[in-house]
C-alpha cells in the first residue's frame, strides 16, 4: 500500500503496521504470482467503521473490481481509496481466477487517527 499526503509518498508492506491520518490518498498495489497463465481479477471491499463514519452515513461497503495486467512475470492491479473518517477500517482484497474461483485474499485493517486542525 502506498499513501500520499502533501505530495509525499510512503510505502507500507504489512497490514496493521501503523495508523494513518485523515485526508490522505491510498493505493493498494496488488501483485500476484499465478499458479497458471489465466487472467485474474481483483475484488476489493472497503468497510468503514466508527461513530464519525456513522454520523456521515458512510458505513456502506464500497466494492471495486479491477482486471489484473500481466507484466514482468506477475499479475498487477491497483485499487485507490482515501482516508476520510476516524476509526478502524478494512480493505478486503480477493484475487479471482477466470472460472470465478477465489485463489488468494488478504485483509488490510487500517486505523485512521484524528486529524487535528488549528483554527
């Protein structure tokens, strides 16, 4: 996962590795080493939790599908999101083969901290 805030990028390789601020861009770059040469799709489900998201009617799951591209001997896809609400949020990433079977998955749970503003 890559985060971008104020034109500065930071890379994270482990789910649950640290908390992030609100109002930053996220990119989940998925790389898959396939057991065979068929096409793959990434299905991503974002689950937002917490009272701030609830007050803003943002608890509904957001689903995105991306066809993976094959290059450099691996399958690749990107899923972009942003951090908007304080709380613990989850990105469930699943790789689906051409026969609609799940072949791999992972969950990135990310804690979004308060972004303090001085007025």
